[in-house]
C-alpha cells in the first residue's frame, strides 16, 4: 500500500524560513508532488521531484531522498499570503496516474 | 493560461436526489480525474478516465457514481442518489502526458 505522513500544522513568522516535511511509503515510486491549497480553493501545483536532491523555484524549494522515503518543502522569505495548507502527494502504482495525498500541513504565517 | 473550469461552484440538494457536476478540462489534456475533499479531511481520489473509459476507481466510487465525457470537452460526475455523507468539495483535474495534474476550482456539494 501507500502511506504519506506530514505534520498537521506549523506556525512561522513573516520573513522567516520554514521547512515542511513529508515521509512516504509506496510499493512503486513515480515521483513526489507538493501542492498549495488555500482554504476553500483548489490545490495548485508547486513542485514535482523524481530524482534525489533539491529543486529550487523562486522562494520555494523541494527536496527528495528516495532511499529515505522523505521529502521537504522549503519556503523562504515568508509572506502572509503563504498561509495555506501544503499537500504532499505521490502517484498511485497503477497506470491511471491518480494522486494519493497526505492530510496536508496547515501553515500559519504571523506578522 | 488555460485552466480547468467547473460548474456549478456550489450545489445544495436533498438526500436521494441526483446531481451532475460538470468540468471542462484543459483542451489538449488526455487524462481526467475526480477527487473529493470532505471538510477538514484530505483530498481523496475517486476515478480516473482516459481514452473514453475509466482507467481506475476507488472504493468510494460505487454504483451511485458515474462519469461521462459526452462531447469531447465536458467531463461530468453524476451521483445518482445522494447521501448526507456525499457532502464535500469535488475537484476535477486533468493532465497531458506528463505527470502534473491541474485542478479546477471545485464544486461544493451540500446534501440536506
């Protein structure tokens, strides 16, 4: 089966850096996604990692270690608008390509 | 930038009624999905659709549910006889051949 774990909530200060961790167990691996979801809105794509290492995209970076079943999302220079839920997801093992989501980490950015 | 659209944004219905949720995926996308998210819970996969047929469905997607792509642009989810526990946000998503799925804004369904 497949299982994803991430912290339920985190709090950080405007301008700071925060790291949101995700661990996963999967019978096959086809990459790992991070999505951002504001309350009442759709998930929006942030990053996709399929190889080990850090991928940087502006203020957001995502890291993957396949041997450890571990990823993190790093948010720099936090802004109030970064307050949202951050969802870790992995594709299912069947060809259909479904995404299996973690419960999400609710990030609160405070002034 | 092209995006997935969904209608209606909100739907209120009585238990036992049929509802149809509509989605227009991004035009050159080939794979289509429905997910749901019960308030306060995680996003859950319902069904995937490719080449005019269901490619995978979850245990949630029982005989009450059906999907259709009637005209080459719309992608619909029908719930035949709604139950209270069907109240949720329903998201449509689509992708081309690469992995990334793009989500629509969702339909908030409330069953009374």
